[in-house]
C-alpha cells in the first residue's frame, strides 16, 4: 500500500507543517512529522519566484528529489494545477513519483471544475494507487461563492473530484466549526483543512472527523518574516546578540543534516 495512504486511515489527525526545501524538510521530520508536504508558494519563494506556476517544473521536481534524499517519511508535493493540461498531467506526476513523491496536492483555483476532474481521471488511469491525490477546491479561498451557495458548490466539486478518483479533498479557508461538521458529513473522502485564525483546535478537528491539517505557507512565512526582521536589525546596528541564540534542534543544525 502507498505509505502516504496509511496515514489517512484510523482516527488520528495528520498534521503537516509544510516544507520548502531539503533543509526545512529535514528539520520538520526531526520535529516529529509523520510526512513531509511541500507548499507551492513556499517552494517558489525559496527559489525567488512568485506562486502561480511561475516556478519551473524541473525545479519543483528536483526539490522533491532533494527532500527524498534527506527524509525517511512519505512526501506529498503541491503541484498547483499540475503544470499541464489533462493530456500531459499524468506524465508530470510520473516524474514526481520517480523523484520520490507518494502524494500530490492539485487544485482547481479559478478554473473550471471539469478540468480538474479530467486531470484526476488521467492521473489515476496512469498511476492508480501509486499516488495519493489530494484535490483542492478553492471556492472559499477565492470567494467564488458565498453563504450556502459556497457550501453547496464546495460539496458539488468535492463529489466530482472524489468520483474521478481523488483520495482526499482539501478545502482551504473553510474554518468554522459548524461548516466543517457539515463538510465531513457531506464529503465521502478524508477532509483536509488549512491552518488559519479561528480554526478549531486539533483535538476538535479530530472529533469532528477532519483527517488532515496543513500549515500551508504558514511556517515559511514566519521563517522569512523573521529573516527579514533579523536582517533589518543587523543592517541597522551590526548587533550580534540577536544572532547568537542557542539551537533548539537536537545536536545542532549541522549534525541534523548528516545522514548515516
């Protein structure tokens, strides 16, 4: 069985602090993560690109390969809309499988739901259970509808993608307790949500029946904001004290990167 699939079984909530390169992935694994998920935006920023498939696909593929080199847990790659149409998206997924991915996150964005449905069908037809597909619907993220219409459209898309072969459904920016209860009951697939202010606690998400919680860009944004803050302070007065903090990582960063 796909090693990533097993993490969606049973009662536990799968929590994924998304990584952006091999070093961040290694640190996240050491922190106790059961899998490594990339964030498309975070990977793009780490290489000096904006989010939105501006990152060359070969860099994304090589990032997955480098993460595979340093971690022992399963990897799921955020591939945005797949960097391809329905005719060639399965080939891109094959490259990612060869690089070490056990799962992918693929999204509809503001595009037609039928397009993502067809991409999911194509991927499953070529790869079957070899890859776990987390299908992201952006109704709430992009405010494509509001109120009850947003709920109904989200459920419609989720069922469309699940019927096409998606293994789990990702609904970013759906964060209200009552809404999540309804979504879990209406969607016959593991539900993935994203960290956001006001989101119920992990214990409550587990109780509701949510199966997966992603940090999204959160860890990367905090890290890059802190880098900016430290750089500003150092440029202002050259002070060394803020840079001389003890390592929280067991045995230090250099030792953490050694693989026996």
